[in-house]
């Protein structure tokens, strides 16, 4: 890994702030480096000590006679800046600031942190922290850290790297994994992330050959767009990223702000990002353990069909229930498979799925029969994965099963998982065999099912990698130049908004704008008609009586035009009236609401949901980060609870889902092309019809411009 090589693999480390006080961060860091056998040079720094732990102790960083790859600062906050200035003078490339007392502590801390970054940027120093526990490279015994990570139990070497904004909680994740036998490459706590952040480290770890899986805990990200790109790069590299997003509720977000002063983005947007990148969301410690156990062997099911065999019928039922919730289905075994099973399964058992091997089957005497049964199932075209339920099987039976499954696992690329509830003290030898064979053992059948669901979902994301990407529509790019000219207007009028969206590829209704009472347009349109006031200063036309619907005669049209003009003048006297829009009323179909929010973390995000009377009642929405193509737009529609309505209900015709998806994709292209100009887009409603889709009302609000309310 070229980037951060001398941060994570330093040839020399200076630690500022050592003392006889064992709890001081600097003291803990030096002792951890010595205890764990760090092979590089260690320079303790404190003017009060001639030596520390048998090493020469220097009065200051400036006094160290040689170049230094990494300086770890563990002094009180007010002493950090002078040390950093010495690091700058000495051209130190990397610094870890363990000290707290920066932006998480208030205005004075914010000022101190800003000055810290000024010094670092001017000198080209990269900083981990401040307010962090530091990091450990388990393979190279580098412990630039203090706190729990430096204490027993020592993490074992492995291929999982962990990056965490919260050092304390992040190490809880590491300990839970270590307890399950999972080893680590790097454990990095980033704290305030003033400089180097979680996303940049994930990006670097993708290129680390010794890292196969990445786990991250974040409370917020400054650049959700970059996280999107990094997630896709990790997916392309085949390195699963498991991410725990803290601060997903209002209360959690407040806690995050007080903890590391992180900016917490909207959770819905993070969930969209997970779906667009293959990043696996984790929300519990045991999920981290289960999913890593399943992912580390590197075997992925070709489909979502699963076979279950074992000695507990109840376990199979629980697996099936949990599997259905995550899209893992109990497959139908082929007749040929069942014929093979009949020869090795007791008569009182069952050879359909789930396969009942009957009590006592797992034993040394039945090893050959078990091997034949497992091979038969794994050869079945519908069995993409296999769960073996040992349940409470004891020491001898579990070991016999482990020996068989370990041999058979080498012959197949289909994942095998095991459910066992027997205590580790009883079946330790079997667990060792399973671990050596790369067979995950889970403590419940439902957790086994969910782990297989994660494997299936990850494989599917890799299979469609790139399919969701959409080439940028140059027409949308050209429209942004027009929008820049209009930026001083704030919200555009409905007429302007619909004109622009139409040219961007979003179909809109047939409209005619008149400046005064004009009944002649009735002859050019098909009744019933809708009349709406046109003004960029009136975003909510209905509230001021600016909308009339269901108009069927010329006389009614003339009256409606006159009324909306009068209402606008009376109820919005300062509004600039551009005219009155006469539109053909769209009938039939189903109303959706679609829009764009230009989020400060993620950029433009497209949202779609049930429209009309269902908007507030159902709150049925889906979102994705722009831009995207039709396949992603279809996924959005498929997630809606109202999706079945689009297929036709109670004898009604099926509606044009493809047209709706194309409209969403076009909207996303427009939003991305205009990301520097467009703040919001509201398309409400967009009718999905038996043939086509049509936006009836739309409003575009531009960035950095006066709002409609200000006029």
C-alpha cells in the first residue's frame, strides 16, 4: 500500500508526552511499541527525563538527530501546536494527535484545531486525530495508540482492517471479532478527522494486499459523494466493506455532534448509498462477526437457493423463516438428488429440503454417509448454498461432522455454514476444524440465514457492477448554462421549470400560457382543463386560490382565468404574475411525487414516492444518489409499497413502469449536471399512465439565489 505506507509502516516513531504516570497516552504508546516488539526506532520525548523505559529520552522533537516517519503527540491540547511546529520544521510526514481539547470542546478548541491544520497544510503533514486513540498495525507490531487497544488481549494477525471514528466503540467491535477468532491487519481510530478521514483510509486499504475485508464505524462524513465512489471501488476490487453508521436518529445525531463534532448526514441517503455501492450495513456487534465469518472464505452463492440438513426440524423452520425475510429461499431438490440421499439417509428421515438426518446421525460411524449426502446436495443445481444444523450435537458428533465438511468444502465453491449451539468448551476441536476449513459456525439458524443473505446480496451487487452507471446526458449539461442565467430569480416559475425538465427528458403535460382572460385556447385543447397562476413568487398556488380544475366549457375557462388572476392579485399582491397556465387535465394512471434534494454531504439525491392523497398518509418513498440509469430507477420504484398498483389492480390496466423509470433517470441526470446551480426540484405529481408518464406540475429552485418567500 503506497499511500500512507510510512504512516502505517513507520521506520521510526517519536512519542511526545511520556512520563512515569502509566495512564498518560504517550507513556502507554511507548510501552505498547516495546511490549509488542516493534522493530523500528522509538524516540521518547519529554524534557524532564534523560531516558524512558531504557531508551534515550529527548527534550524535544527538534533535538532528535535523524529523520522521523511518525510523531505521536500525547500532551495536553495547549501543548500540541508548539510540537506540531517542530514537526513542520523537521519535515515529519505523519502525526497522530491523541490529545483531546479541540473542536469537540468548544470555541477555543475550534480555533486551536483550525490553527493546527494551518500548520499541517503549510508543511505537508498528514494528521490522524486529534481526540483519538491512535492506530495499530497488527502485522508489524506498530502501536501508535493508547487505551484499550494497547492492553490484553492482543489482537491476532488477520486480513480484516478496521477504521473507526470512535476509538472506544471501535475497539469493542475489534474485541467482539477477536473473540470469534477473527484476526486483524490494521485498527485505526480517527477521532475528529480534522485531516485524514475514514473514507480516505478505506480508499487506501482497498489497495492493501494484506486487507481482504474492511470494517468502518462512522458518525458522519464530510463528503458522501467520495464515500459513494470509494464504495464502488471496493466492490470492483472484491473487498467487502462493512459499515456501521452512528447517529441515525435525531437523538443519536445530537450525541454524535457532542462526541466528535461530526456532521451527520441524512440516514436515508446513507441507506441509498449502501444500495448503490454494495457496502454492507451493520447495526449490531454480532452482525459484524457473523458477516465477516461468512465473507472471509471468499465463497459466494450463484443464486439465492439454499439447502438445509441436520438433526433439528425446528432449526430448519427458523432458518426458513429468517431466510425468507432476506431473500434466501429453500430450494426444491431435484429427483436425482433425492435418489442419492435415499441411500444414505435413515428411512425415518426426509430427503426433501430441509433434509432430516435424524437424531444421532452425526457420528464417526456415519462419516462416509454424511460426506455422500453433503456432496449430493452441493451438486444439486438449485442448492446455491448449504446450512448444516448441528444444533446441540456434542463433542464426538460435532468433530465427526467438522472433519467431513472440512474435506468436502475443499471440493466446492458453494458456501457452507453451520449452526451449532453447543458450548465452545465442549466442541472446541470441531470449531478449530471448521475455522481451518473456512466454514462459518453461527449460534442460531436465523443468523446463519442472514449471513447467507449477505453473501448473496454482495455477489449480486458485483454481478451488476457498472450496470447502474449512466453516461452523462450532454443535453442536461447544456441546460445548466441556461439555469445559470436564471439563478438570480430564485425559484423558477412552473412554466420555466417544466420547459427545462421537458428538454432534460422528463415528459410534461401540454400547456398554454395566456396573459389575460382568453377563451380561444379552449378550441386548441382537449377538456377537461386545469388553470393555474404562473409566478415564481407563488410556489404554493392552491393556498391562494391560484388553481382551478375540471373545466369543460369555454365560458368556464374564461371565468377560471379571471378568478385565479383576481385571487393572486388579492392574496399575493407583491408577486410578479407571468400569466395563467391552461393545461389538459391528465386522467387515469397513478400519481407519484418525485424530486431532487441537493444535499451538502451527498450532492443531488433523487426521491420518489406515492403521490396525491397517499403522500402524507403512506410516507412511501425511495431515494438514490444521482446520477443513475434506468435499472437503478426501477429498483427505486420496486421498493415502494405502492409498487403493486403500477401493475394494475382490480382489473385496471398495468401502468408504464419503464416510462416512470426513464423519467427518474432523466431527472437524476439533470440534477447531477446542474448540481452547482440547482438546489431543489419538485415534480408533483408525475402521473404514471398505461402508456407513458407525464409531469403535471414542477418547480426548480436554484442555489445561492433569493428564495420565493423573499419576494
